[in-house]
C-alpha cells in the first residue's frame, strides 16, 4: 500500500472528495455567467485535467482493490471515475431518461487508457467484490465505456479486443450469478447488455469466440427476468430492446457464423406473452366478484394479444413484406376482426363500458386499427397486399380495404355511442377518426360508408352521449374538426345547411333566452359546447369556399351573440376560453382562406366584429379585482385576446386606412384596449408564462412593423416599458420569442433611421414623439444594442440571422451609440485581447453602407458571422 503510506487515509479521502465536487461543478452552469463562459471553462478543464483525474481514479481503485477497510475510499474513487466518464465532452448533455443515450465522444487523448484491457477489467473486478452502490456504479462506468465512439480505437483489432472484454465480463456475471440479487445491480446490468448491441453490429458479436455461450446465457437470463416480471418490470425494457435490435440486424448479417437467434427468439417471445398473461391473472385475483374477475382476466389477456398483433403488423412499415408475412398478418388480423364482431354484444356489455379492463381492450383495438391502416389500407396498399386480403376474405369475408375501413368506422361509431365518461377512449377514438379523414383518398372512401353518413347526419347528444358530458367538452373540437373535413370534401351548400341545423337550434335558443335566465348552468354548458363545435368546424375550413360557408352562416345573423356572452360571462374562464379560442381561429387567415372579393366589405365587417369582442372583453376584465389565480382568471383570456388581434392585424384582409379615413373607431379602440391589457400585466408575469409571452411579443412585433405610429405616440413611460420588455424578450430561451422581439426592435430602429436620422420626416408627429422618448430615455437603444452584441458573441444563439437585423439599424441610428458600446466592450476584455477585438470591430462595418436595404443588411450579417467566429476564437 505504497500510495497510502505517503498520504494519510483522511487526506486521501478529502482529495478524492474535492475532485468529485470539482467535476460536479463542471457539469452545472453558473446562472450568473453566460453559457459560453461555462462551456469554455468546461472545455479547458476537459483538455487539461480530466484525463489526469480519471487516471487518479483508476490508480486509486487499483490501490484500494484488496483493502476491505477502505469502503468509503472505494466509493469516492468509483464515483470519481463515473463522473469523469459522464462528463459532457462535446457540450451536448446525454438524456439518461432515454435508452438511446448516444455515442460518448471521448477525446483521442484517452485512446491508450481506453484500449488498455485493464481499464474495463477493473470495473468488472469491483463489481464482483463489492455491493451497491459501489457495484452498481461500477456497472454504470461500464455502460459508458461500452458507448465510446468507434473512431477512438486504433483499428478493428483493438475494437474487437475491447468487445471481447465486455462479452467475457457480462458472460461471467451470468455464469456465476454475481450480484444480480440486488436490484440496483440488476438494473444496470440490463442497461449494459442493451448498450452492447446499440454500439456494436450483430456481425461483430457473432464473430466473437464465446458468442454461443454468451447469447445462450443472455437468453436464459431474459426468460428468467420475464418470469419475474413483478420484480424486474423496470429493467426488462432494456432486455427487450436488445433482442429487438438483434432481430432487426439479421437481414444485414454478412457472417458465416450463425446468430442462433432462431433458437432463442421464439422462446423469449413465448415467455413474454406468458408473462403478460400472468400479470393479468395476478391482477384479477383482487376482484370481489368471480364473474367480474373472469371477465377482467379475459379482457386483460385479449388486450395484450391485440397489442402484440398490432406491434407485429406495425413492424411491416420498416421492412419489406413478403407473401408469407402477409398470410401470417392475415391470420392474426382475422382473429382481431372476429373479436370485434362480438365484443360489443351480450347481456352484460353495457355495464362493462365503465370497467377499466374493457376500456383498455378498446384502446388496444384502436392502436391495432392505426397500425393496420398505415400498412394495409389505401390504394397503394390494396394493390401490394393481395395475399393479406385473400386470407382475410377466406377467414372473415373481408375482401378489400373498403370493407375493413367500414368495420373501423363502425367501431368508431360504437365507441362514440357507448362511452360517455371515458375521456381517454373517446380521445383516442376521435384521433383515429381524424387520422382517417385527414387523407384525401381515405376521406373520399369514408364518405361512401353508411356509418360516416350517419354520423354526419346525427351529430347530437341524442346519438352520441359524450357530447352531453361536461368532462368531454375538449373532445368536441376534434369531433367537429373531423366532421368538418369530411363535410367540406364535397361542394354542397345544402349539405352544409343540413349539417349546421343542430348548431343553429342552439344559436336560436341562446338568442331567444331572456337576460334573467342567461346565467343558468344549462346556458353555460350550451355556450361551451357551441363554441368548441364552432372552433372545430372553422378549423376544418382551408379554402375560400369553405370559409365562406361558415362566414355567411354566422354573419350578420349570429355574431352579436358573442358580445352578449362576454358581457354576461366574463368572470367565468370555462366559458370565455372556448369563445375566445373560436374567435382566434375565426380570424386566422391560414391557407389564404380569408380572401374576399375586391368589392366585398367582409374583411372590414369581420374586423369590426373582432373589435367589439376585444373591447367588450378587455373593458370588463380590466375592471375586475385581481384573483388569487391570475393566470386562469386574467392572463389566459388576455393572451388569447391579444392573439385574436394579432391574427386580425396580420391577416392581410383588411385595409386599415379605411377606419381612420371614415372616422371609424374600431381599429383605434381595439388597439387601445389591447395595449391597456398588455401594460396591466407585470413584465415578470409576462416572461413567466410562455403562451402569454408569445402572444404579448407577437402583438408587439405586428404593431411595431405595421402600426409603428401607435407605439411611438404612446406616453414616454409606456413606450419605455414596451421597449424595455423587448430587451428582456431578446434574452428569452424561446427562439420564436427572441426573433419576434428582434423584428420589433428592427422596425422601431428602422423607423427612427428613416424618419429622423436621414431627415425625411422630422417634423411629423410620430418623429417628434420618438425624439422626445429618446431624449428622456437616452440609453434605451444603447442597452438593446449591447444586449444583442452579448447574445451574438457570448451565447450559442440559434437565431443569429434574426438578431443581426436590428443590430445594423441600431448602429446606423447614431454613430455615438455604436462608439460608446464599442468602448464598453473593449474595456471589458483583458488588455492583451483589446487590440485584436478592435480589429474585429473595424472589420464589422467594412463595405457596409449607411442604408437598411436588404443587400446591405446581408453584407452586415456576413461580417457579423466572421466577427463572432474571430471573437470566440480569442
């Protein structure tokens, strides 16, 4: 123990602990420093010290290997080795929640120590002689060593030796049953087996001399684990992943050595199915009724079988399908279709829909349908899947995919009729229905089916009780979105009129309701359902024709109801959220669906109604007392309202100059109340809620670009608040928000440059106000420019192009602003770097003219990219 003779055990322990803490700190960025600074520090530590620290951990482990009294030291040493191997070598943190942890990019300087077989062996040795947590952390180290990049090795010979050491070590653990009785060891061992196939090809595994023993022991271990599913359920995932990848690689195996998978995979599959059946049988023992227990067990077992069959069919998507595979799929699918014909009949069936086992069975059926549809339903699939449909025709009379599609839709209709309160089953059923309706050809086929036409003609709570359940109101939007897609596939105004007749009745009931009864629970539920239905139907309009059908139905007859609802229900978010979200969809000009005729006033009329909604909601909501839950009762409604206005302003279907020209207050009133709502929310809350932030900054982007005068003509305090919020938004980790703020700043800076700096309109009201704002807040643009430089130069920003646009505009506003900023940045750097940085600043404006024309902007962006590269290289 020469090493321990030189240093006391206590000092030895403290030294290892300090190194552990040091590397732990390298993993965590200091929130007070730029991320780039942390990465530079971590990279420097990686290049200069990390290998030496790892060598210290290995030396310590070897010195302590035979010291039974040094358990605490061993724990520190193994922890240090694990931290070294877990280091973020390339700045991309591994996601340990996923099996696909990726290849570990260990530097080339580690090659010798990694190729040394003693490195791997020391961790296998420690696993054999210790208990958790040391033994399990030893396996964790091996998991990471098994994941090192292929290019690290000197050649294939060294890589082959490396693989052999892992296969021999994992084989010995199984052969001698070392430590697998402890769950921590067991779990990490399963992960290690999974990593071997992830990082090595099947051809490499089979060429190892001990492969036969290894694969046999792993197969036996897997089957034993499946038998012990209650104890090993969280770890079996890695074993099943290993076998899945082994089987997937058989098609690419180019070795004369047998894989032996044909011997073991069927046994493992059988064990897996049996384990699932056993789990269901075990759960059924706790039922109070034998009849209920028997049904629960049968439904549970059928659920697993259907999931397995669906998984087999799904596998055809990623591999070529032969005729024999189609026949097998036909045999399996026929059994599912036979079950479907009887599973919704019987004396006791109504009571079963409330049972969780029955719901799981129907969810499995839906997943089977999704997988079957993707592989075997459609024109192309029909022509390439003749054997499957021949087999289905022989067994259950399903000759083609149209007949299969009819069965799927019948099951969809059955679920929608029978399930009232199972939100999960209804949601998955509607998701499948929507998936079928989304395709043009499959949608056309659906319209030929009686079941679909029945749904289109009877979409009321009398036929589909889930529509009457308050808990299923969210599903109504998807339901009507799907029905709308099918409805609009045909150009038939008469069918549209017949379809909306039930909704028309709801409109009439609400419009005729006296004020005294307008706050009843019945009215509340009717409004919520109607708004969700309207939103779904409007979402389905993707053309001028289909949107026109909805618009002409609602305007002018029914739009006044929306303001009346707001006036009566503003204090109830359950009512306001569906209404406002419908309006946000109604004004969205996606796919240019809001393209009115040149002689049509509909765009202006629509905006006037939007203005009424915004003003009515904003006026009332701002007058109400602050709730204990401000997001639910205030912020959510405000961000949806801001989204409505943003979409209307950016929709390009309204000439907004008309309002001022004719003295119409619709635009000015909407803008005024929107700005009041925006300024009423503390900036810290805006930044805390992402949806609110996106709506807030989205509106500011549109206002600064298209309605700059509205922002400029605000009081200086409000103007400074808005511009200051844009600076905070630039720092957002949400790239979309950061880019929106950059665009808004660019519009303001461009306005100043065009109207004031170049002297085009200095006497205008807007120019005078802008000058006044900057005279009272002289550093406001300087701080933003400084922030932009810091983001581009010091952070790993994904939107450098967007951030570069306002930088040029701000630089051109005032040479003094740019000179002051340059001086600040130079003084913040070490003296030996200042000259080099000054040269970078000189190159930044090379060949850049004093214009904000697109070509000149592109030149500045190119220079900035070079500047950033040279700055970060210093």
